[in-house]
C-alpha cells in the first residue's frame, strides 16, 4: 500500500507526491464531520488507481463500441449484478460519473424540456441538481419547490401533497443533502400517484444506510433511484441509477450516448468492490454505528446548548441552527477547522444569512465511524465544537484543541498500513 500511494510517486513526481502525502496526513490528523465524505477501503482505492483506467469501453456489457472489452464486460456486469442484489432493484446503470450526472440522466430519460418537477428547496435541505435556477435542471425544466415546516423542521407530507396537487408535475423528487430525518417512501409514492407523476428518490446521502438495512429502501416505491457511491456507502467517487425495468432502456440511453462517452472502468471496478463489501454482515453493524454516533453527537451538541433543526437526527447528519448566534456558519466552520475539526457550513431553513455565509453547520458521522470512533468520541467532539466556535476561545484555545484532536485521531488510524512519514 505505502509503495503504491507514496514512495513510488514521491520519487517520480515529488511535487504531487508531497501534496498527496500532506493530504493523507491532514486526513489522519483531522476529525472529518462532512457527512458526504468518507474513507474508501484500501481495496476500493486499489481498484480506483488501477490499469483499468486505460481502457475505453463505450456502450454496455455485450454491446461495446470498442474492441478489447471482454474483461470490461465482466467487471461491469459484476458491478450491475451486485448493486441490483444489494438494493433489490430491477435494473442498474453503474456508469454515471457523479450524482449530478445521474440526476440529469434521469431527467433526460423521463422528461421533455419544459416539463414540471417538484423538488425540495436547496436551503431546506435539497440539492442543487434538483433544479435551482443556476443549474441545468433549473434552466431546462419548470421546477417548483417544497420545504420543511418552520415549526418542526420536518417535511410536512400534507403540505407536499398540496403543492404537488397545485402544480401537477410530471416528476416528484424526494431526497436531499441536508435532511436529518427518516424518509418513508410509501406516502411519497401515493403523492406522486395522486397526479400521475413519476417519483425519483435521490438517496445519495443515505445509500449506505439503505444498503445496510438502517433506513427504509425506496426501491419498491420509486420509478428511479439515484445515488452517489462515495458518501455513507463508502465506495469510490461515482454514482448509480436504479430503476424499474420499464425505464431501463431510456435510462441507459440517457447516460450513454445521451450524457457521457467512455465509462470510468477503474471506478466501476471499485464500485463493484464496494458493493461486495456492502453485502458483508459487518456493513450492517457499521451503518448502525453511523446512526448511533450521529445520535450521540446530536445529544452532545444539545447538552452544549445548540439548537438542532428538527431537534435531532435519525440518520448520519444533523443541522446545527446558529440563527440566533452572533457568529455565522462560515465563522463557526472556520473556527472548527482551526481546532482540527472539519465541518461544513450549511444554510438552515428560512436562513437570513446568504448561502455563502449561512447560519448553520452540517456535521455528520460516516468518516469518524469508519475510523472506529464511537459514542464516547462523539460526545467529546461535541464538547470541542462548543468551545472552538466561541470567539473568546481565540487562536491559542483552538490550537490546544487541535493538539487534543490530533492525539485522539492517532488512536484511530484511517489506513494503518500507510507510512505517513514518507
Ligand atoms: C442528494 C444529492 N444528490 C446529488 C449529489 C451530487 O453528487 P456529485 O457531487 O457527485 O455530483 C449530492 C452531493 O452531495 C447530493 O447530496
């Protein structure tokens, strides 16, 4: 491992080698609470950095536009079969380069320009690829939004049903990037059916929880399910589209040739490795621990006097509401980083500050759980955050926390076989 990642590259390209080493050290020494980040396994990293990236394989298994693809077919077919078994899906496309591409492909497959979509507002926890004005989907389609209830911080399904009835969309999107509560997909199917709409579930954030049976599965209810493979699922960067057989041909055509050329075969191999890992019994334990750790961190933050949107979390992330504080989400995140804790700022519903400054933090537990931290560490992290965000703590106070963070991190090596000193 260390040779592949460090020594050899250091000798060949010392500039990139040094930067790569520096980031490995940063990853090891910092506590990462960004809920969309994780540490892929050494097996996933090996497949990702392999010779498979040398091969062009436009098309799909058994129908390629390039010669020399017999092994590519085997790799892609394994990835398809494994992910279908993992989620119980009819059809899988494992080629999307990213979650945003997967969503655009679903739109291209199932909608015409000008068609109406109803999705969650970005500042209430949606995702930009669900149709903010600056996004391709926002420009091509007529997008209307639902949000969370101001009192409860939760999605009010009656309100969503009213919005859907009013706008009569062709597609309803459920799922987002900052919603801390369980999504029950059955009523979403009923809401979509009430106007004859398609239902797209974007489970990018919670795909690992679903695969580990720690969150309801949208497959029985959604026409199309999209997700990234690099968040709770703990795979390589990339995405997958699952769908009912009826949409299979349209989805495949939308990815290739609709949106992409050659698939990243090294990444598809790494996805296959990841799906195999996710089928192991330990993966269920890991996903349950992600939820237990998030719950412990949320409880710890509440003890420290923080308000959480919706009062807590059911999944791997939470939204800390700083609306009433003198400091912004941006200041809080910068102060945490100074203390060795990487957390991202996020808008909170009905935020009065801009999307760049924000009034929230969005901590999550996947990365810390991967390195073996448990509830005790989560409670300690909550305490550090409470001190780090205060202006009065100052640089000296934050430097002291950073040292304590580094000591805790040393007890939880991310890649024990790697030599950080090379
Ligand atoms: C809900 C959701 N959908 C889609 C995406 C987009 O994924 P990518 O960054 O791979 O384009 C994200 C990324 O954070 C997401 O949270």
